[in-house]
C-alpha cells in the first residue's frame, strides 16, 4: 500500500515537471490557449449564465443585458424583453436556439437581413 502511494506520488511529481512551462518566458506552448473577455470587450453586463454554440460554431451567452453573440472576432448584443436579461439557452436538434428570460420564453430567429433576433413563444 505504501509502495503504491509513493509510486503514484512520484509519478504525479514527474508528470508535472514534464508539462510545466516558464510563465516568465512568454511562451505560448501548451493547450488550451485561453482568452478572457471583460464586459468592456463585449459591451454588456458582467454576469453571464447560459452558453450554447450554433451549428456554424457561433457562440451565444445569456447575459444580464440580453443574448451575446460571438463569432470568434466580434460581439453583438441581441436584446430581450426583460430587465434581468437572458438566463438559460438551449439548442434543439434542428439548430433552433431557445432563450429563457424572466417571465418569458422565446427563441432566436433570423430577421429580414439574416441577423438573429429574439422572438417570444
């Protein structure tokens, strides 16, 4: 038992040294690369709840100001009829994104130019 514990402990220590990086070197080796976005970056509230990705790879976030749409380059705010914003997002097998806001339930649909907008159910 003690021999197994020591072997596991040494294995973890050895693995950690193999995969460690020197943060001071500025190296971008390893995965995943993480980018943190602030409310200033995406132009909405500080709290985000539900997250869903559509079939094209675009990400949607339930936010205190509405639904945030992020295509990997730019952010867009989709307004919802609630002062508390969008809380929960879900996608069905057809790709429809459903949005829950306080006291209402809706989905995102394309407008006449192809941009998504909130529509109440």
